[in-house]
């Protein structure tokens, strides 16, 4: 049996507390089944990079990690990954920073990952590389002579060609994707953007799932990621979730709650969400004191200036809205800068009559699926979802909105509050069927099934249907 070698920026070791994210749970399960190894950064900084590999095994999952130098973190992680690629791939070209040091650090660290992983890989192993931190890694592994099946999955959007060409050396970066056998995206939209770039900028051809540039052909596919729906629904029934549900409901004093749960990031549309909610309060004073928004937003990437700015903006905006509309016994926004374990979060989701998920651009957005999975089937809440989230392609029975329009968001909140039980149940059931049918295990099998089926002797040869 082939082992699975997972390579990603960070390694998530299994936790007895059960607080791993859905992606980590799915990958851990696959690694156990295949006796595989998870390779990545430890999260620790060292004065001098030595190449030392820290091996560990937790809950049957083997991990191999390296420490990076402070310069590596500044240039590769905070720099090229999160100041250049992240904003560009989320259509925020105005925030993207281009620096030679960033690009140099990105390539240097990817080579360090290649140097670390290569000696651990056996000829029959299947390699699965994850996300924008690692785009050139496959080519670096090929340069070391590896002929293994290698797949890559992008967990963020792929930008339109007109934006991607603003990236210095963009064709060089994209060409490294052709070292992989299978490249995956969350949605058909991101896949189509990739195909368009290949055709327009690289002179490539597309034949179904096969994309060819020169003499190199790969499979490019859309596999929308899911959550462990059964486990999350069970978490909503747990003692911890029920305790949190009781606590939140007691604090609401018969008011309805809207909930938002997002990492503190400009792509999540938090400023637009607050403005949309403020518009609702302005347009519908009859709902004052009857409703509140609980926004959970754990800080992230605090070293990056744009993230410092979004936090300052939200602090100011929440204060202004609360100052304008609060009363002595009612505050319209609860703004919380901390995260919660899965079980408690499931209880918060269930307490909310409305889930408000408004990213300006998102590869998928699993919060939308978690909110659906946590609902009481007999009295489900209503999901209001940005049409620019990848999840909108699957959760069509949510109230889909343009997050840039405060009026549209306000109208959706009003509609959700007034929605009758039978309609809420019908919409929830349709969404839950999707969440359960295309869960995290389905996603993993969707991608790895393609990768496992690759014939290594012919996979990198142009198919007859596109020859000539």
C-alpha cells in the first residue's frame, strides 16, 4: 500500500481535546490509514537553520517538522505568502506588496521543505502538497529526481488573469504547477480562472480535466472541501455545547442573535458586515433591543500591517455603532477577539437565529457549513451568505447577498427574522443534505482518488486527444 506524504506550511498534530480543524482531521485519518507522514514547519524560530527534523507521533499520526529562521518567517510567511500572494489571490491588488526579498525567501524556504521531505519519501509514496505557501515545491521535488505521484491543492481562490499578471514573474510561478500530476481547486470558478490564465498567458490547451503546456499535461479539477458534518452535528448535542447554548440564551434575555465567526482578516468582509448591520438598525428601529450581533474574530497575522489596520478599524466601528444605538440594558454588537473550542462554538451557532457569513472573497468558507451542521433540525436558524464565498455554489438555499451592499444585507436580516418555520426547515434540510453528502471525507477521496489513479509512466505525457 502506498503511503501518503502530506506537506503543508504548518503541521497540526492530533489532539485528544478534539479541537483540530476539519482539514487536519481528514488528513490525519488518511495518514493513519496509509502509515504516512505529515511534513511542515514547527511554528518555532531558530537562530540558524540546520535542517534538523523533529519527528513525533501523536494518535497514530507521524509528523516531521523543521524550525525556520526569523528571516525565513519574515520573507516567506509574513512576506511573500501573506503580503503578496494572499491579498492578490483574494482580489486585493491594492494591498499586495512586491519585494525581491519576499520572493527570494519564499523560494529559499520551499527548497528547505524539499530538502527536508525528499529523504523521507519512498518510490511508491503519494505526495499531497497544500496551499499557496508551497506552490513551487512540486518542481523542487522533481528537480531532486522524484518520480512519485504528486498532487497540489489550493485552499484559496485563484485570481482572474487580469490581476495575476500584476505579480512579478507570474508565469514562472504558475509553470511550477505543471510539475504536479493533479492540481485541485474548491470551485469551478477558480478552476476556470486557472484554465483561462494557462490559455491566455502560457499558450496552453484545455481538454476536459487535462491541461497542457508544451509537453507537460496535468489534471486540474474542482473538489469543494467540506466538514465532518456528522461529528459537528453531534458536537452541537454535547454537554459542552448545551451548556454554552444555555449560557448564551440566558444572556440574550429573549432577544434574537446574529452570529459571525471569522479569523480577523480583510477578506472576511467584517467592516462591510458591521456597516450592513448598522444599516439594519437605522432602517428598522422597531427591532432595537430585540436583536444583537455577536462577532467572534480571533486575531491573526499581527505582524502584518494590513491586519493591524483591520483590527483598529473594527474596534472603532464597533464602538461607534454601539455608541449610537446602545441603551443602558442593550448593546447591539458583542465583539469578541478570541476563539472557542469546537463544542462550545457549536453551542453558539445553535443559539443564533441567523448566521451571517459575508466574505468579500473566499476559497470555500467552512463557517457557513459549520453553522448549518450545528442547527436544531426542528428549529433551524437562517444562513445569510455572501455570493462571493466558495460555499455559495453548494449552499444555494442560504439567503445569498452582495456583501458590498449594506441595503441588501439589511433586507436579508429582515427577511431572516420574519422567515416562517416551514421555510427555515426546508432551506436547512437542502443545505444539510449538501453538507453531509460532500463532507470532508468525500473531499479527500475526490482528490486522492484522482491522484492514486495517475499512471506515473504516462501521466506527464500529452494525451492523444490534444496531441498535435
